[in-house]
């Protein structure tokens, strides 16, 4: 099984993180599964809706190409899942959203879900995810670490002090949420998810901490197995109808060649 993991982080600027993520995912993968981690350049930066949208366009194009190259699944390794449904409509292989899969798993671990996201700017987006995935009544808290991806560089380069500092910052964000009634804590981003990935049985008070990187990978493996077993794939009715080939060709042509001059002059 070959899994294409689409990160929204730059492959070169965050090399230690990308290396650590690849090592971690392949270490926890089932025998016979290989995970290839790919970045985006420029990465998701100047956080906000426009940056998310730009990265989503590139991720969708990469996902379409991944299917053509024989990958068995694509993981949108960015918790906000921008472009998730559009990519599901464009390919036949399973497409896993780190956010979608993790939130549904967290809902099985506790009633009230607290999200610790990378930055407060993502708070509205996560609440919208809750609405989209039918879990709006289950997300009780969202708080930002207000960190930059570069803040994690030392953690994944072997700097124990840097890792301890970021773990302390994560706990400081999560503890008040648990005291306020949260049952389960979710690092709403693969960066903080990977940070806590090596902390076996991590809890904040009574609340388990869900590792979104592991959940997304295991969801991909499960969906590939189930598709092989019984041919299941997303509903192709109005919710996620398969895109016509012309629509796919037009999209890929736009990504490859750009639009030319703006219509407004």
C-alpha cells in the first residue's frame, strides 16, 4: 500500500520536521505500507483563508497526480482540511482529511472535544469544521498555541529543551480546557500532533490526548483495506459527485499554466 501524505509545510525550510514526520509515519504503518510525505512551497504562511485556499489548490492537483502515479490513498495532512471534498470528488482512491478523521475519532473518546490549534486565527475554521462534519455540538473549546511552524524546528531536530518547552506550552493551553469540562483534547494540527506522538498514554487530567497524525494514517490504511474488501467509496450523489474529466482537465490546466492576465484592468 502506497500512501501520499500532503503536508502544507515547506520541504526545505522545515526539513527536520518533514524528516521526523516521514520516519514516524513509516514506523507506525502496517507491514507493506509505505508513506511518502510531500510539502508545499511556499508553505501555508501569513495564516488565513487566502493562504489555506492557495495551498488547497496545490494539494488537490497533487492528489489527482498521486492517483495517476498509482498511490492507494491521499492524506490531507493539514488539520483544517481545505479542498478535502473537492479532492474526494476528483479521484477514486480514498482521501483522508486529518481533521475530519481525527474529530470523528475524538468523538468516540469523549463527549466534549477541546482543540489546541497552532494559532488563534484558525479558531473560526475549526468551528466551521465542526458544523461541516456534524460535530458542532461536540466541540466545546478551541484555543491557539499562537506558535509558528519554525517554533517546532528544534523539537524535531533532537533539541530536548525545545521539545519540553513546546510540550509545556501545549499543556498550559489544554489544562484550563479540561478543568472547564473538556473530555478529550485534540492537537488540531499535525505539527503539535507529531510533538505529542511519542508521549505514550498522554492525558491532561482525565482527558486523553488524540494524536491526529496517527489517526489520519490508520484511517487511510483502513479505508484502503475496506475499498479492496468491498469496493466502498464516498457517495457519488449530490454530496460528492465525481467530477467530469473536462472539469479535472480544466482545473489542472489552470494550476499548470495560470490564468494569464487578470480580467479587470
